[in-house]
């Protein structure tokens, strides 16, 4: 046919020759998220300290040590809480999580039970009760039972006698009074150790009340630092995923 050129048929695109420059990829749209490589580290947690509340006698030391090793840029601030403060402090976000004593109103909170403490009888060092390695409620008949205002066990032992003096405010006050030979008091083991003195002794109470200890945090707020601490408490390693 007249006017027909011999050669390679047209394809609608140019064949790049030697020395040509490959086309550059289009820049990402504003606000578009780029894919993270599979081996890329996760986003760092928020800055600032992690505020852990703890009631008297709680023993978070091993978890705090692990936190310090894994999170050197996010210090942990330990905030002492009374039994009355433990739940309101979490709801008011005064702490990010708290180690509390049960029973308590944990509505609106996530709860992990940690351990249960046995109760002990604290008495003067010269008391006849120290003869036994452990005691029962029957062994306490006739004893003056001092129950302070900050009691966490709701202690009641049939056969014991109420003090003739006004109610003491704190467990520390109760133990100091017991040291003088006036009565006994019943507390979780950790509180007996916290307020230990040379002039008092304590013995396990076989049939006494127990004190469950739990970790709680808000069910309404998500926080990567709380997630990290939960992982530590549950024994997850630094490389393990949340689960």
C-alpha cells in the first residue's frame, strides 16, 4: 500500500533507549499512611512517667525492676494509696494503674488478681501466744482485739474483747499499742512486715480472713504504658507480642 512504512508496528508507548531515566514513583497523597516494614520497631509509647498506685504492703519491686530495664526513657513513679483512695485515684486518672486490696468496687475497671495474702496475729513479744507456731481463732478467746480505722480485713473474731479506748486510726498505731502488751491486732502478712518492731511478734492465723491483691486500670482509657506494665506482670518478654 502506498505510504506504508516498513518496520516495527506502533505500540502506543515509547521504547526506552539506552541511557534513559526510569520514571519516579508518584509521591504519597497528603495524609496517606505508608506501610511499615515487617521488621520495623513498633511506635514508641507516650512520653512521661508511668504512675503506679500501690496500697500499703504491696510488693511490686520485681516488676518495677523489669520496667526500669525495658523502659529507661519512661520512668515509673510509685504513688502510695490508702484503701480509701485506691479506687477513686484510678477513676480520676491520678494514677495510670494501681495495685489494690480486694474486695473493692471495681466497676469500670479491668482487674488482674495477683496473689492472696494470709492474715497474721500481731502480739507483744512476751505474749503467751508466741509459744505456738501458728494460731486459730479459738486461741484468741479473751484477748483484746484492736481493729484500727484503716483495717483492710474486716476482722471479727468471736470470743475476743473490744478495747476500752477510742478506735485507733492506723495499723501502725495498733501495732505500737500491741507492743505495750495491750491486746492483739490481725493484719495481712505484708503489713506486719511493713510495721515490724523488735518488741512485737506475729503468728499465722489458720482460719483467719485473707486479703486478695489485684492490679486494676481504667476500662475506658487505652494507654501503651499500661499495656507494657500488664505484659511485665503477666511475664511476657520484651520481644513477645501482646496477648
